[in-house]
C-alpha cells in the first residue's frame, strides 16, 4: 500500500474507534472526562518509558490504561471528599499532565519523546515504523495496535450492548437489575484510555478529544437510536479523517490539527442542517407550529 | 535583592499579579460551576493568538492578546449557542469547542511557522507558557491588566457576592443579570488572555481552578476564600516561575501547576474547614463522646 494509503488507513481507524467510544462517552455525559484522560495518558506513556526505556506499543498501552484509570479513581476520590465533579476533573488532569510535561522537559529530554509529538502526534512517521506480519508483508505498528484496540473496544461494546445501553440511559434501573454499574464504569474508563493511547501516536493528546467527542455529538443530532448513532459516529470519524487529510495536503499544514478542525466542520453541518435535531429543522417546525392549521 | 536581575524581578512581580488575579476570578468560576469552561476558553484562545501574529507579520503582544480575547469570546458564544439551540449538553459543547478551536490553532500555527521569520516568532511558547520569553513591556502590560482585574473585583465585591449566591435577590435589587453575566465573561477572558503567554493555553485553567478549590478547605467566608485563593495563586505563580528558571528552556506552565497542586494537597490534608486531618479528628472526638455517654448510661442503669 502507498504512503498516503497507510496514513489514511491509520486515521480512519482512529476515527472509527474514537467514534464508537465517543458515542457512549457523550451519552454517559462524560465528555470532560475524556478531555481529562486524553491529557493524563501522556503521564502514563512517560512513566512507561522511564521504567522500560522502550517505546513499543504494549508498554505504552499498559501505562496509558493505568494512567487513565488512576485519573478516574482520583476524580472519584476527590469528588467523594466534597470537591465538585468539574473542579476535581480540572485539578487531577492538569496536575498529572503537568507532571508528564515536566518529566519530558527535564529528564526524558532528548529521547524520542517530545512535547510537540505528544500534542500533535506524528502521523507522517507512522508508515515507516513497520513490522513484518506473515502473509501480509510489512505493516505499520500503529495500524496493528489500532486494529487490536478496535477489535477489543468494538467487541466489548457489541458483547455488552444491552448493559451499555441501560447503564448509559438509566443507571438507577441498571443498578436495580443487578448490573455491575461501577465495574462497567471503570471498564469504560479503561476503554477510553486504551483508545486515547492508540490514537495518541497518530493524532496527539488534544486531537484525540476532537475525535472522541465531536463526531459522536454530530451523530447525536441525526438519530435517536443507539445502534444508528454508533454507526454514524464511526462514519463521521472516518469522514473527518479523510477531509482533514485532504485539507492538510491542500494547505500544507498540520494533519492532526486539520482532522480536528474537520470534525468541527462536520458538527457545524449537522448542527445547522440535520433533519431531526438541526437548527434549520427546528426553526421550520417552530414556524409550522405557530401557523394556524388549515383545518381550524 | 542579591542575584536577582531587574528583569527577573519584573517576571516575579507580574507572575504574582497574574496568580492573584487568577485566584480571585477562579473563585467566581468555582461558585458558578464553570471551572472547566475556563479550560475550554483557554484552549479556544490559541487561533486568535496566531491570527493576531499573522495579520501584523511580527510579534506584538497587545494585538495577539486582542486576537486571543476575540477567539476565546467566540468560543464562549459558540458553547452557549450549541447548548441553547440543540440537544447537545454543555460539557460536550465545551469539549467540541476546546478541541476544534485548538485544532484550528495548530493548523494556523503550522502555516505561520512556515512563513519567513515565523519559526522564530516564539508562538510555540503560548502552548506551555514561557515566562522567560517575555520582554519587559509584555510584563508591564500583564501586571497592569491584572491590577485592573484586582481593582474591579475589589470595587464590586458586594455585587459579585449577591450575584453568585442569590441571583434572584440580586435581580430584585435591580442588579442586571445580563450585565453581571457579561462582566463575568469579560473578567474570565481577560485573565485567561493575560495568562496564556506565561502559563500556556493548555494549563491556564489550572491557575483558575486549583487555588479556589484549595482556599475552600480553609474557610466558609466568601471574602476570606477570595483572599486565600489570591494568596495561593500568587504563591504558585511565583514558586513555579522560580523553579522553571533553574533549567534551560524549561516551560513555566507545568511548574506553576505543580506548585499549585502542592498547595492543594496541603489544604486537602491540613485544611481547617474540611481537611482530611480535621475530619478524622472530629470523627474520633465524636466516637469518644459517644462511647463516654453509653458507658455513663450503662453505669446509671446499674442498681
């Protein structure tokens, strides 16, 4: 496959995985938790690197998942001690992220890790860091990691579809039915962290948020069905990956920045033009309702 | 002061002013439950900074800060627009604005960095903050604006208190809710904008959030909370800046945040109002008195 092909495949996998996870994220009203986790993943990666001195996929995944869970646990812990939810999110992730940046800036310094990379990702390098897979030839490592994460995340969403649905829309009912709500919460936080780190290499810490939240929010404006929303959200993620890459190529600028911006454009289109929950449709319906009906 | 150059003194003074102003405004954000809004707006300021630079073609802090203020305001309006006219919730709207504006900022930054002379523009220092990159003029501007924020907060302390804790009563007294809302947004944007060069767009929110929450552990009085948050913010600003000058090219923002987090941890454990230590002691005293009472009652029950 060509160089551009690999980049597009990587970005599409990011868009698809983030789109699936993002749907549950915004339905569970945890958008800002995603913001927090995508920042703290950095600390997990730095610590995994300091311990193992390696930058391979598996160590980073484990470190990041641990950091994500630590974030979720700390936020919950502070919240239980009387700090407001949004304030405790703000404290935990800025502190952990700051520690990560300081570790990079002072100790890891001249290693492969650098702050710019952490923020923007290095999707342009991905096609070169390949590994040999029997029967398929050279395949970029990032693609393999993303495929694995997509399989795990997609599998978990599919396997516990009913549980996710109930815990997202009616946690009280879920608890009454004996569904392990807390376990699912932390499992989900783990899924978000793993997704964030798999996407991290490609798009960096901040753009992960765009990929997680925005396509899902756009999909939320088109449908009232969870299954349709999952599909649409994944589709929007892939679409923004393609559109972002095209824009970056035309303007010769940051690929990850353009992809984040493309998710915003898609959201704006949905926000204005969605037939179900869009602004234009709302206005039209309001006008139709205000007009006295012909029948009297 | 020995070993402290005139420039370093200016850095410290302006960071002290910035931290103080951020601590005060952060208390308002805390009570308005908009701590994370400050995070979204700080990220949203990035494209404005870059556009401000691109329009002039050279670095001029006032123009870049005006650009930052404009794009942060646009972000704030977009959040409230999305929230009020679609079914998307506020936290999702903040996440969208934060990441999409930041993405746009990074796009523009890459384009500007390619322009002749753009690579040396120091625009990258707006991401994590670089107090060392500021010239004296910048610091004067920062300190002056922070002083104005301080004065505004002090002069209208009573109005803020009313507006935050009893908005209905405030309206009854003839205090316009819309005016206060606009004033609040203006204060927030101004503090964020003057802070981003020193602390960076990503971590600026921490300077607004952490001192206020820390102060809450020491007092129930609003006035005292403001004073403490100002003190904590100023302290974190100065301490973080000092540490960041120890290494070559170390970013300022993360060190300030770590200093603030240290203050928070101390407050969490030792805070006089609801710190963990005080709570544990109270619980123990309660258990003791309960035990003493039961023993006494059992003693009375005996013949």
